[in-house]
């Protein structure tokens, strides 16, 4: 297990290096730099801007700037937000917590929806419940987040059951999380259903049925083997979840990382926007690493492949 | 064996694109034309039967005037007949300067707003039709360029294994491991915030080309890797065919199947991506129009309570998403059957 863990970590290093190169080149593609705004300010002399440039190493060759940037990132310094006048790391950490609570709630909702639906679907294979679930999961899966979030917002307005915008109570969390959970639940249901159908053809299920176990006990046996994909599905769909969160956070004005990214682009606070991109990528890469390790821990076959 | 779903979805998609092509003709007004007098006007009701029960073949609307409050309107009994093939404001279509529009009113002081009007008194129906031009064509162009890049890089990486293969694959891994919308936003950030309609169009095409080409590169590379060990390919190589000839004649044609399925998946994704970007305010900007920034106008409680017709682009987007998903699903089924049949 230790060997597998280490090799998996080493494997992700080139990815991280490429990621840092990508984000750094995006930084450099932005016209001007951190201090360009100051040059336009008539109260600051161009000499003092030059001095600041030297102090921050912005006059160094690109390689050196890249190295400086990477070491600062590793120390947890993600830059400075000129729009909000505070360190970007502080801002991003604060907003990441918002996205985290949204994502975790959405994941729980997904499982609450998908596990029973997949079970019902498999137990009544080819019957009307199965077909209904298949169709509705396809609709949920193909509904763009922009539309589902707007429709749910409209629903909140029509019924008045849920507050609109803000982030105080669980009621504020419910609809945004549901919006994120709908496409994921569709995806999970369909994949789990296929997985369960596969497992149901295995002899041990036949043996369990032949022994006279009630269907729900048989299902329990099947589920334990079909749960592996849930872990990898979670890892795979995390990127989509974060992407969806951008739209949901904007529509429901939930303070999260995605809303921060868009707002920073609109406010030309680009260094914060790119720092958000970097953080989101790191989260997904590490989550996938974690999912791989969990899978290997759960299923020893994977470790020796 | 092609099913009804296949026929319906393809027919629907073709119809959508035809409507998109002739949009300026069908739209009664241009997307910029403002009727400041008639802002937030609810959808105009088109009648065939008048209040006395008399039927007329020619559809008509009732004349209206502004009420006391801002944005309130009341109708009177006077009929305004809808005219077809009327002379409207000039527009350009395929390089021609035309004035004929499909329908409209003879009176220039009154307008027909089939789906209502927005805060500046612009006709929403016309804006949706003209917005379709932007939203629907982005996907097609982006998939074209993404396939081109994907086939070139994929063939290169698959055919000439080595460090370039590894480098290309690592870059694809990176692009695929980033959360999609964040990657798009990161690429968006390096462009200026305010862009003209044409510039933002090409910017969005460029962004989605980058995003889409990584997956296509991967798929083509995988195909090329398996195809290049086939005996007929080895025979062609032994006969002295140049790598270019082997690739173009013997390998790439057989990747077309997978490419088509991938396109069916990506086109709706790109269309929705553009809508999302414009919805967030970083894509197409006013006064240019796409389905995304039309949706953004409906994204407020005020709009939902006072002028819910601003949400009508939702229906068009839903229809598009549904048609493309149906077609994609059917294509996948057909692709599988084809593969089994071989």
C-alpha cells in the first residue's frame, strides 16, 4: 500500500509542474503586471514604481520570476487582491469554505437520491419504475446548470419556501446544493444501475437468492461490490461539481470560490482570478489522488496491477 | 436501424440551424432597435377571432397604449392586422442588403412583441432569434477547430511515440484534470474585459477549441495506437508508403466514427458553455446578443415577478439541449451497433 501511495504521488508531480507552468504563463499573458495600475496614478512617481518592481523581482528574467512565484505559492502566498485590499490567500480560503460546504451537501444529496433509485431500477429491471428512472436521470443529466439553477430560483420565488440569495441557514444551502446534485444524481444512478446489473449476474447473488434471502438483503450483498465505482465516480465528477458551483454561486449569490473567480474577472482583479483557477485545479488533482488511494485501499486488486 | 428519436432529433437540429440562418428575415426587428416608449411590454397576443366572435383569416393584434404606471399597458378594441413580407428596417444577410421581413405591422408607431420586450423596449423574439446565430454557431466552429487540432496532435502522438507523445499526453492530462469552467474562466481572464461582438465570438471559439482538443487528441491517439499495429498498415509501411500516406489513407479514416460521436457530445457542451460564459457576464456583451446574456436579464427576482417573459430563452435552450442530447445518445447506440456488426 505504501509503495502504491508513493508511486501515485510521484506520478502526479509532472502534472503539478505543468499546472504551475500553465497558470504562470496565463499570469504573464495578462497585459501589464501587478504594478501597472500604479503607473497610471499621477501621485506615484515612476521611480518608486520601478523600485517596487525591483523589490518584488518583476525585473528579473522569466525563469527566476517563475521560481520566485512557485516558492511563494508553496509558502501559501497567492498574491494580493487590489479590488478587496487583502491578501488573496485569506480571501480564497474563506470562499473555499463556502464552496466546500456546498459541494459536500450536494454530494450527500446525490447519494441519497442515487443509491435508492439505482436499487429500485435494478430490482424492477425493464419495468416501468426502471424506465421512469432511466428517463428522468437522463433529463437530469442533460439539464444545463444555468437552466436548472434559474428554474429552481423561479421555483423558490413562486412557492416562497426558500430564501433567495445569501448564506445563513440550511435553507439557504438547500436549493444551490440541489441544483448541483441533480446532474450528478443522474450520472450516479445510471452508472450504479449498470454496475448493479453486472453484480446481479454473479453466482454469489444467485446463491444468496437461492438460500431464500429477502430481496433487500440480496441487494445489500450486491451493493457492497457495486460501491467501488461510487468512489471513483466522486473523484471523476468533482471537476464538474466545481464548474457547476460557479453558476450556482452566482445565481443564488452564495459566497464561494466560483463566484469569486467571476467577480474578480469582472473587477479586473485578475491575479485573484488565476489564483482561484490554480486552487480549484489543485483541489481536483488531490481529490483524484485521494480517490485512487481509497480505491486501492478498498480493493487490493488495484494495488498490484 | 435508425429509430424515431434519431429522425426527430436530426430534423429538429437541422430546423434550428435553418431558422438560425434566416433569423434576420424571420425577426421583425433588429436586436439593437429600441422602442423606449414600450419597455417591459408583455407578449402581444395574436388573435384570429375578435371580441364579437367574428373570424378573420388574417391574424391581428389589439391596439395598446401605455397605462399610468411605468411598464403597464392596456389594450383597446382597435384591430391592427399582421402583415406578411413587409418592408421593415434594412438588414444585411449573406452580404445582401434587404428590407423584407417575414411579418410585421404597417403602423410604424406600434410594434408586435411576440415574446414581450425588455427594459429598453427591444423585441425579445427578435433578440432570441438573432442570439441563436451567435450561440449555435460557436459550437460548430469550435468543434471544427478542436477536431483539426485533436486529429493533428493525436495522430502525431500516436504514430511517433516518444517524448513528444509523452509531452502531448501530459498536457492533455492537465487540461482534462482542471475543472472545465475554471479552465475556461482562466483563459478568459487574459483577454480584455470589454470586447466587440466579433472579438468575443472568436475569443470564445478559441477558448473552446483549446478545451475540446485535449479530449479529441486523447481519443485519436488511442485509435491510432491500435490501428497502427494492424496488418494492412504494416503491409503499407513495408510497401514503402510514407508515414503521411499511411496516416491519411490507412489510419485516420477509421477514426472518423469516434470523432463523430465525440462531436455530438461536444457541440451541445460548447453551446452551453458559451451560454454560461455570457450568462456570467464574461462572454458576449450588450448590445450584442446571445442566449446567455438574454438569460442573465431574467436572472433576478424583479424580472421573475414583474416580467417573467424575460425567462423565455429558457425554453429555446432547453429544446436545443434536448435535441442534441437525444441525437448524441442515438449516435452512441448506432456507433456501438456498427462496431459490433464489423
